[in-house]
């Protein structure tokens, strides 16, 4: 694979509305590998990413970029992870995320959950799961050792620098571009520890079927359970004041996507704090009367449903209805916007 091939790929996607064409999955994977290996210059990388964005990325191109990332994974091999949380790496700008405390709460039901992210990813460059994890006084997880026994829960939070350092090194270039690129779409889908279920945050519903095809590794639908969530700010957080549209891909029920609507919470929930406000997660976890405690339980229920531990969201909610809060998790560090 010669570095000059990147110019051919740029020409194919960037010739203009009359001459541009889509890359095949193999071509997209080849282009992504050139970028990740450092063979493409910064100018070439930016030109290709912008050409793809302006043309409109296809499922084949998403799949090729995802294939290239999977080849680079440093945490290859089978694991016993139950749920991979693919929350957008660029974090939140308008509202607080309950992903991290909900993952910790869901793990008490025996789930082994994997979170992953990177700080200051454009476009929003807001606090994401890795930033919240650190704000709670926790250290990002290192390469995993032995997983807990069956029925014992655990949460790992991985930095992209650990499992995909080649992509993490592109962060300054991505910040310089300041636009959403194909990396934003696929990095949250990589499932670094090969969990048996995924939950993936989606901003635009039409992209869901493209991602379903991109996640296909063998010419058939993915063999594991995937819940796509059109949540708050394009993440996996449920909307606090309106229904949340999801699409479930469950191999046990066939190859088709199943629309699932999570109803809005009943009653008043009050305004959702912004990421810039100080908020102690310990207060939410330990105080059942806290304004966000009900939203936290709903988010926890979503993770139980996404993992397949509960057959429906309502079943998960019922299971958690009388569950006691655990004041030991997490630590009382405030959540603040990334400076």
C-alpha cells in the first residue's frame, strides 16, 4: 500500500458534485490505515475527511474506517464484557450526562460494563465519560486483568490513548479542523473489549441503518445485540422531558431493526443542570429525593435493557423500582466543564 494512494482517494471523493464517487469498503479501510499509520500528511488527512463529509459518508465508508480501527486495537481477544457504551466522545455542551453513575449503578446487577472516550474531542469539546470518570476521582482503567466471575459486576473506563493510540494522536488535527468527521461516527462503535452487547448514541436517525451495515463483519447482520439511542445531544442519555427513540438489533429476534420508544418520565423533573454547574454525583446516588434520582434510575434501566438482562425497558424499571441507593459510589468530586 503506497502512501501516494491517499491522493487517489482524495480525488475520488473530492472532485465535486458531478465527479465525486463513493469509496468501497476496502478503499475506505486502506485510506484510514494510511491516516492512522502517519503515511498521509495533515493536509491530505484533512482533505480526505472534509471530502467525505461534503459528499456524504456511506455505510461502506463507515465500515472501512471501522475495519481499520479494529485492526489497530491493542485489546484484542475474547472477553466476558456484557455491555459496551458507545457515547459520543465530544461530550455534552447543554446538559449533564448520567452515563457514568448509571453504569456504576447497573453494574450492581451483575453487569460488566465498558466505557471509553477521549477528552476535548470536537465539535462540542464538552465533558464526556472519561472526563466525568476523572471528575469522580477515578483513574482511567488500564489494560484489563481477569474479569469478575459470572454474576459479579464491574465498570471499566478506557481512554482511547490506551486502546487506539494511533487515532488519539490525531486529536490536534481534528481540533484544528473543528468539524465533525467520520472518526466521530465510528470511534464510539469500535467495542474495544468485544462486549456481547452495545449501546450507541446517535444524533440523526437516518444514520442508524448505515451504522448497522458498517458494524457487519461477515456479510450478515452483527451477531450481537445493539441498541441505537437517539438521546440527549446525540448520546445515550435519555431525554429528560420527552420520549426517546431507539432502534434495537437483536439477533434472537431476526436481522431487522426494531423501533423502541422509551416514554418520557412521568411528572415534573425540573431543569437538567448544564455541564458547567457543580454537581455532586454522590448526592444523586444516595438521596432518593434528589431531583435527578429518578432520571438516574431510568438511565440505569436503559443499560439493563440494552444488555439484554431485561426483556424490556419497563421490566428494567420495575426491577429497579425498589432498589436501594448505594452511597459508597461514586466519590464526591464535582462535575465541571472541561476548561
